[in-house]
C-alpha cells in the first residue's frame, strides 16, 4: 500500500503542477487576448476552443486524485451529526463505492473516446485543427488515479479524504 501511495503522490504532484501551469497559461493567454482585442484589434485564433479542450480538462481531471486525498471534494454533511458514528462510517463506505463505480465508468468511456479519437486522428473544429486525443486521454488518466485513491481509502485509514484539513503539497 505504501508503494501505491508513493507512486500516486509523485504522479499527483506532477499533475497538479501541470494543471497549475495550465491555469497560469489560461490566465495569461486570456488576458493577452482581451488586451490585444481592445487595443490592437487582434484576437488569438481558436483560443477559446483550446482553453476549453485542453486547459480546462487538465484543471479538472489531472487534479481529481489530489483533491480527493486532501478532502477537497464537495460533501453534504448536514445530517451526519444526527447519526451514530457506525452509521456515518457505513454511509461513507457506500459513497466511496458509488464514487468508485462512477469513475470506473468515466475512465472506461473516456478511454474508449480517446482511443477512437487517436485511431481516426480526430481534430478540433477550430482554425488550428489540433488533435483531440491527448486532451481526451486526460479523462481516463485522472479517473483511474481517483479510483486508485478511493480503493486505497477503503483499506488505509491514513488517507486524509475524510478530514476537513487541507494540507499543502510538499
């Protein structure tokens, strides 16, 4: 279990860094595009599509596993105080199982879409006509990593997804 935790930790750091770079790139490109349209009457072609297809997908899917680890996903805890700890623990396990099934399905369908996009050399509809397969591949990668974290949390109580603290990345 420690080997899995170590490998996932390394991959999560890399992916969170990549998503952060994507966020900064999105901010800089959007700001430049806005200023160039306002003052130079020039717009970056296909910026909206590229941002939507690559940068936003990286922000969501490459960080899923890390956000789960630090307990950052949205949870409804309104009624937890009314139930005994054993019921809450069972309910959390049921939620983990449902999340696992959901993200396995997302990973499988995402993989199928990415492979199909690669096989048929699917390109974006924008002026730049960039390939979509790498962007689609981020969906199953992030989903599989999240599934591994969920599995790990079933067997290892040291994961922090149930805590309300948000630790910093080392």
